[in-house]
C-alpha cells in the first residue's frame, strides 16, 4: 500500500470535530497531533525500499499467543510488536512495529518479552515479516510482565464452556465471543462478505452492554449500572488481543458510560475521534493496516451517512406514526414493522458499503457481491444465536459439578445447536458460483479522491447540488440582455 493513502485518515480529527462549532482550540490540537504523528512515523519507518532484509536480533513483546497444528506438527503463534530490532552491526532498524512470530517451542516464560535472533523483511511500506533463525530453539526471555499468558489461559478455560455444542457451532461461538481463529470458518465467512463478524468490535461490545443492562438494569440505578459496564467491559477487552476494532469499541464505551456518570452530553463522532488519536499515539503504525482503516472508516461512514441515507429512503418507504400503527390491522402492522426493519437494514448496508467496497478492492483486490445480501440478515441471526446460547452456557457452567443435567436442558441444548448449525449451513454450503468475487484493483489516488469527496459530502451534504442549481438559473452562463425582459410580463 502506498504511503500517501493513510493521509486520508490523518484528517479524522478535522472531520470528526466539525460538530464542535466555535472550538478553535480543538482544531489547533488536531493540527499539532497530525504533525506529531507524521514526524513520529517518519522516525519509526526505515528509509530502505520494500524487499530489504536485515539480519539481527529482535526484542519481541507478545500480546497474545495461540497453539496451532499444521500437518500434525504443533507450533505457537505469537502476536505482538517488535519493541526494537538491531542489525548485526548494532544499528536500530525499526521499533514499535506490529508483527507475528511462529515458533515450534514456547519460551520459558510465556508472559515476558523475549529476544530472538531473526531475519526482518520489509514486504510493504509498513509491514514486516520476522523469521527466526532457529524456530526449534527457545528464545531468551526478558524481565517484565505482559498479558499474553493470562489471555491464553483464559481462552483455554473458556473452551470447556462451549463443549456442550457440536464442533462447528462451538468454533463459531468461540470466534464470536473470544476471537478464536478457525481457518475453515473464516474462509467460508469471508467468501460471503461476513469476515467482519469474527473481528471483535462494537457489535460484540453492544451485545455485552445489552446483556448487562438486561441482567442488572432492574435492580441498580443508572450510575452503578455504568460502573458495572465499565468494569466488565474493561475485563472483557483486556482478556482479548487489543486489535484496532477492540480498542475503538472499548474507548467509545468508556467515554459513553463516563458521560453518564459525569452527566455530560455524549457525541459518538467525538468519541471516535478521541479513540483514533489514542490508538495512533500508542500504535502509530496501525495507520497503515487494513484492520484500522476498515474499522474506523466504516464506523465514521455509519455515523455520518446513515441518517441522511435513511431520510432519503423514507420517501419510498414512508414511516408510520405510533397512532397510525395502532389503527392498522394486525397483519398490516406486522408489514409496517417489516418495512421499517428493511429500510433501516438497507440504510445501514449502504452506509457500510460506501467504505467497505472501495477499501476491500484496494487492499485485497476482490469483493464478494453476495455479501451485500448476507449482511442484511446474517448479523441479526448471529446476535440471536449468541443471545439464546449464552444462558445455556451459563446454566451448564453452574450445573457442571452436579451428577446429571435435566433432560429438558439437554433437549433444549440440542435444539439450539441444530438451529445454529442450520444458520451456519447457509454459509458453509453456499455454491461457489454464487459467491464468486469481483476482481478490481483501485489505484491509491482514486481511493484518496473518493474519500475526499465523502468528507466533503459529510460536511455539506448538498455541495454537488449547488453548481447544478446555479447552472440551471443561468449564473454560470447568463442569458443575453436582449432576451431578458426589463419589466414583469402581465398575464393574459
């Protein structure tokens, strides 16, 4: 990916702070932040071209680890960042670089950083591959403590809670809740444009907040409920690998509950802008990664364009007032509710695809058009699957030490397992000719121009109508004075 494409995302503070009118200090801080970030990226990235390789030693800080098997061999995949990498002559090549390492044996201390003799290869402008010289040799651990081992142990303990379901359903639920990687499911869901469901994001935090509201909202006042949401969502976020989507959702939820505690107004655009600034300060190179660009770009598109698109669709799907809904017959009332759901789902899909389609083409070169249809209903089905499976998992965990489970609970678990498996069959057994992708390579300058037009549309939605209106009135090409009457023409 060319280095100038992320310039679009450096405009996030300016775009998302326009709702705070008259706050010139915020714009000044945004300018200072963008200048500081650009100079920081200039110092972090080496000046060598793409394809360069360096031999040296890396200080790797693990954030999460997972056990995987390939052709019967067991290996460990560490995801984290290269704190520093020095070549054989002691020169600093890069630092604070996100990366993943595959080792055949685990290190002696799973929760500490470790030094690793390896080869660093630059594959893109800000993407590097770290290949250890001897994957069978355990790396030497450093002093320190990190959450990688804690996250790994929590995920291993969570596996047994999902064992009440069949293997495919258990893998799907684990991927939806704790972010476990399952290559076969990921490939099947990616073919229908649903790969974003396996990336823990605001969708999952929203469901967790709804569950907390449903369980404790009846007995606790609003401030205590906000404190409970802050604590439980923080535990949930820290138990996962802090990807860009998780950090964005977590910071936005913290700001929302903090605004309730301090009795302040909440702006989703300001929360998104603040989360973007915090993440880029902690991980500057995330600016060049597709996960960051898709996560923040799609969220900004939802917040900016969903209201205007929904209002435009109301001209064809006219909403009913509550009084009109009560006067309708029952079947017509259900039809009105269905039209309301379809209108909002269509508005949501259009606002998401405004960013998802061009960025998917730019990064991966293909786009699956069947994903537009699946995104209209499958996320709702996934939410229903999590809602009905969570109580069963909790009840089985509470009754785990008992002698036997009730027969009704066993039959109910089998029924829920069959329903979720039927839902997965819609994805797993879809014919490949239906899910065939459309290949297209979008130049980077086209993507930057497209994002600039979207930003201009978000600030002034009718900017493209004004020139047409002036052209129609003859301002750009005025009529000759001989054809214009100097006095009003009376009607006959």
